C-alpha cells in the first residue's frame, strides 16, 4: 500500500476585512497517497480554490497542519505544479518557449530537461506546433501545452483548478481524457478541483465532497469502475457510474 505524500489535519481559514470575517474552511482533514488521482467537489463558493491555494503554499492556514512525506523519506515541501482554469500562455512566446518557462525561471535549462520537454511535445502531438503562437492553436491544444509546461519541472504533486472549465463540452471531454492519460502515464500524484461530477467520477481514484461554506469534509468516496482499458471516456459507460453520480448528486443537493 502506498503511503500518503500529503496529509491535511484540521485545516481552518477565514478571509478578513475591516467590516467582517468570512470563514472559508473549517476542520478539513484528508490525505493523498503517492500516485493517487483525487478529485474535490463541493457547492459553488465553498472554498475549493482556497484549499488548493493553501496546499500550494500561496496561503497559510490559520488552523491545523499540512505535512508531506516524500518518496525519499524527507519531509521537505514537494515540487508542486499548479494548473489553473485558463492556460495563461504568453502570446509573445512560442509554444516551446511557453513550455520551458518554468525551467527558465528555476534556472534548470539543462539539455536533459530540454529533451524531456521536446519528448512531451512529441508524445502529445504538439511537436509540429512548437514554433507556433498560442493564438494559432485550438483551446484543447493550448490546455495540453499548459500541462506540458506544468510537467516540465517534474512536479511531485499536481494541483488542477478546474483546468477544463473554459472549454466547450466536446473539447472538454476529449482534453480531460487526454490530460488524465498524460498524468497517469507519468505516474503523477494529482488533486483536481471540479464542479463536474461526471468528470470527477471518470478521472479520479477517490472523491472528497465538501460542505457549503465554511467547508468541511462531508464524505470521501473511493471510485471502483469495471471498465475495459484506462480511458476516462469509457469510464462513463461503466455499470457503477450512475450509482456514484446519484450518491454525489444527493450529497451536494443536501448542501444547496
């Protein structure tokens, strides 16, 4: 059994202004195992993105603790890759130049890392477009380029904040399946924030359901689908799919 790479215990956080204090998270506790794909769902505005920002180290929790256990046994903060709702590619840079941006900033532009990025571009059908500008690519291609930029620094933990929400439905299905395949082939540990229950069920190994604000963990659901192959699109046809959808829908409906 794989050990947790990330453990949250009793995390609490509030937003403060001169007028008031707005509690966002309360007593959040869960863990993510190495190599696991976990999805977080909850009512709109419940604090899902705030939780992701805390895990990324962009916000400090007011209560509770976050601990990491790396595969080498160290407790150092892992390398984190953060993929946002939009691709945020820079138009004045080519696709290749966008993909290596993190390596440039981190001063890790070794020949090995350059070749790794080129290999990722080839593996995911973007190598012919490496000298194109973002405006010359489709939305789905730009999201794949954004993921390659995130993977280029070899993160130990991937944080995905609704990365498919800006795409039309058909593109979203194809790109989410594509990106899931990339993440699993790279054996990455991933935490996905999404409003789409079908997406969560088809992509994740486990789903964490949050309550309305201030959010706490309402339930955790292990996903076991009997499907042929690894396709997240095929997962939607699994006989257990509707059961999980109804379970999550009822849990969230009670929070509305």
